[in-house]
């Protein structure tokens, strides 16, 4: 991804970390194995580890869209393909000094490089797998399948929200207090604004404030601000978040109507809002915040040049990732299969794919009564109805 080579892919430093650490020691740009990263002086292994986690993020985005029906082995193999042939290629185009970087595209922390790439691959997987059994009825009906524990989903969202303060400010790759502080605030502001707009939008469209939509709204705001976080004002970050929160709700509903089954809304969160965040750079960037980089966006007098570069990147990355992902899923379908058997899907993948029950107490503890008719007999012979609280001798 970062190795020197062509405008299309890196050709040096493949399959391992070797060659000189080309961090600038004298202020002069060192043209070595990883010239695309010589602008920061942190050690090469620190750069590697930080970028490794980004690659892992792109792969795990796919899991949400193919969940409850994909074969575990197939997902592992696809993740390998993702890490070898998809993510580092498009990443080189933008972050590795490739042709999109030369064309003037900017993506500070990965709205396209990480999130849209994962989203395009997720869309390909969802289409190749097809919807879960019973998700869509023959008459066009949609069967809601909410997650089993919204408390865990909420905690998970909070963990991701916290993690984004490493994801975005860490992309400065330098101990720059001013830049880090501002990126933290733009990141947080976009997430907060998206939470509000997703809640309001779902309340208006669904009649109730849907917590799942609120949580996805938070993530949508974080994804959208990832590309422009260093290039926009706090006020602009609020606008980006407000749009992202409404957009994710509309997108989830639209994909359901198109019968694209995405159990967690990963495509709407990462692909749709990755695109929005990337385009937002072209609209709202201000040169004053990071001089000598993006220049001004369309809304600040910069014309359409930056927006055109951003749109070109969105299109090119989308075409490459989607086509290669479809090909990869198709090959896996022929070689090892990609979808579990229907009976396994109905009974759950925990047992079929992993030989374990996620909730073994549900299997081992089988009471001979239902809650509605349960009666508890005390030692003194009084029978208590545990539902109503009434008692009798």
C-alpha cells in the first residue's frame, strides 16, 4: 500500500517490513522504500501498526452485512483477499502517492480508504449471498430482525466512538496539540449532531425514536467526518453530522425496500456515509485549517476542482472494489461455497459453524413450565402465582 512503485500499486516492501525507515531525519524527503510516509517522523513500526488496524477495520465492516448466513471459512478467505488485493491497492491510489493523490483527492483518515472500501465489499457480499431466510415476504413485506441485546449494541457504539479519537486525531501522525484538539472536536461534534438527526428522522418516519437507528446515526456521523475532520470547521462538522444521521436512516430503509439484506446497516453506515464524507471535503474544506493541502471547497469559494477530484476517487474506488469483491465472492462460491445450509441458518450458526451455543443456559435449563403459568410453592404450602402475585392454600 505504501511501498514505492507505480501510480497503481506499491512494488517495494511487499510481504514484510524491510528497507530504510524513510522518516525525514534532516528535513529532506528521503526517497526510499516507503516514500509516501516520509512526511512523518514516527518510527516505521508505529506507522505499520497504525495502518494495520485500519486494514483490519475495512475487513470487519464486511462481517456485519453478511452475518447470519455466511460460512466462517469463506469470510476468513475473503478477508485475506481483502487485505491482499483490495484494500492496499485503492489505499495506494490515495495514501500511497498513487494516481488519485496526484489528481488532488484528499481523505484525511479514511472515509473512502477504509469505510467506503469496506462498504463496497460488504454490498457485494450481501448481494452474492442473498437475504436471510424469511427476511422478505413474497408480497414485498419486510420482517424486522432486531439484535438480541441493545444494551450491548449501545456499549459497542460507545467503544467505537471512543476509538475514533485514536482513528482521526492519530492520523496526524505527529504530536501536534492544536491539530489533535481540533480534530477531536470536529469528530465529536459530527457524531453528536448525527445522533440527533438520526433520532429525529427515525421518530418522524417510524413513529418511534428507534435506538438502533440512533446508534447507527452516531457511527454514520463518525464515518462521514473521517475524511474531512482536519480540513473543516467545527460548524461544518455539525452540518456533516446532521446530514449523515438523516442519510443513514433513509439508506437503511431504502436498502430494505431494494431487498438488500444488511443485518446491522453496515452498508448504510460505512459505504453511503463514506461517500458523503469524502464529497464533504470538496464542499466544506477550508485551506486555513491545513494550509497547502486541500485548498477551499466549493462552499468557500474554491470552485469545483476539489469536489471533482473527490467524486473521481469515489467512483474509481467503488468500481474497483465492487468488481473485485464480486469476483472474489463468486470464486469462493464455486470453490468452498459461501452460504450455510438452510437448516443451519434456521438453527443458528453458533452450533453449525463453531460447535458452540452462544447461550448454553437456554439449552441446558429447560423448565417444564412457561412464565405465564409458573407457580412457585413455598414451604408452608402457599402457592404463589409469580405473574400476578396472588396466592392460595
